[in-house]
C-alpha cells in the first residue's frame, strides 16, 4: 500500500541573515567551495531582475557546516561580506535557490543594505525579503491614486515548471516552479486578500504538487502591504526552487508524476501538463 507524505507549511521562511557584517572574520569551520553549475543560472536571473551585472567567478564562496553558525549564535543560512567579496552559506542551504539568489543580489551590489526598490520591487519573488528586510527597507509606499479594491479572483494567476538542466528530471537535477499574478485592469488595484484562517497574515504565493504517492504544498505569508498593490498590468512573480531526490532536504522533490499548481492567496492555477520526475 502506498503512503501519501504531506509537506504542510504556511509559515515564515527560515531566518535569513543576508545583511552580514562588512568586517566579520571567517568562522573557523568555513570551507571554500566552487559554485555548482546551477549558480550561473541563478546569477543571470538576479542580473535580469536587478539590472546589474557582475562576475560570478569573482565571488568567494564558503560553506559553514550545520544550519546554525554557532560561533556567532542564532540561526544562520547565508550572509554576504563585502570585505573579500565573499559569501558564507550554511551547508544545508547552499542549494536553496531563493537563499542563494538573495546573497547574489548583495554580491552584485557589493553592499549589505536592502533597498525597497530592489528587494521588494524589481527582484521581489526572485530573492527573499524576511521581516528584518522589510523593516530595513522602510515604510511601504502609499497606494497609488485611483486604486480600486478588488477580490483576489480579479487577478490572473499562472504557473509553469522549468527544468534548470537539460534532459529528463533525474536525481540531482533542479526545477523551478514560477508562479505569476497579473493585474489585467488598466487601473491600479489593491487586493482584499482572503484571511489565512489563523492568527497570522494572509497567504501570498504558494505551490502544490499532487502525485500518486504524496501531496506537497506551501503558502507564503504576506509581509508587506505592497504585495497586495498592483499597478495597471503589473505582474508579480515568485520562483520556488526544487531539487530532485529523496525527502531529505529543503524543497526536495521525490520521484513521481505530479500535477503542478500555483496560487496567489485564494486563486489557484494548474500547469498545462503533468510533471514526470525520475521515472
């Protein structure tokens, strides 16, 4: 008898200490590593959204064993240090696309601050902006004049799955699920987001994988009012990253045939074709 494994998550993303300290020393446990091939694709994605260009090969990459940097305390995932133009990433997150792309944006800027126009604007959904990032980005802009309040169903939501490697999706390959929400109106809108059903903020972007043996899903939480504000024709995007393999890591995608879905708040969309993974 097959079992259905369920990944249930409508919660905050793990803490991302991407601001770093410009003069912090390397932890004694840090080890230099060469960026895997998929980093080049992630780097190009960040260059496109930010409008910046840079040399990935010039960045020094260091891996820190464990999900916590015990020498400095607290939860640690990734950080950029301008001195030495180097990135430190916890070994359990070094293949997490959204985490890595966030420190890539810092590296492209050679800075540790997080301006709203980039982290909550042009590169929103490509990189992560946690609660600390939102605070540092400053207050959200006022809704544009003439904005109309609409229900989530007024948006056009779409989803597509893209392999980051050529050929079949086998163990070790990477997959991006790209979810978009578009305002089709010629006027700006403010979306009245459906509540989450608990004491937390409403859901924003999410994904769904429905296979023969498992059901995987995740909904992010709205962290900033700008997430519900859309200019005329504006498209907001969220990239979710997966790596094909057993359920032993963040966003691991075990072999199966999946119906792939995406959503923005209460509106769901389904990819045009089933996704075959490792079969």
